C-alpha cells in the first residue's frame, strides 16, 4: 500500500489528486475509490494510504483510506 498527501480534493466535483510519498507522479483519485467515511471525509493536505491501479489512460488511486493524526 502506498501513502501520500491529498494535494487537492473537491467533494462537489467528486475527484482530486494525491502527492505520493515515493516521489512518483501525482495520482488521480475519484470519490468512489475512497473507503471509510467516503469523499466527505477527505480534506486537502490530509495523509492517506492507497493502492495504485492502471487504467486505460494512466495510474490512479483506489482503496483510498484517510489517515487521522494522533
């Protein structure tokens, strides 16, 4: 599982971008890929864990899980 920071996310638009910790390209995330509280639980600059999936156009995030700071 990869980790990163939610660079930008719009619950109204239903998508956003994650900056990867491994230095790879930012990855697209659709609200349907968010687990747990769903898209409304995602905030900009929030830490997340996710899996990478290869789509028809590019790599995107799936199984996105927001991480809560302690």
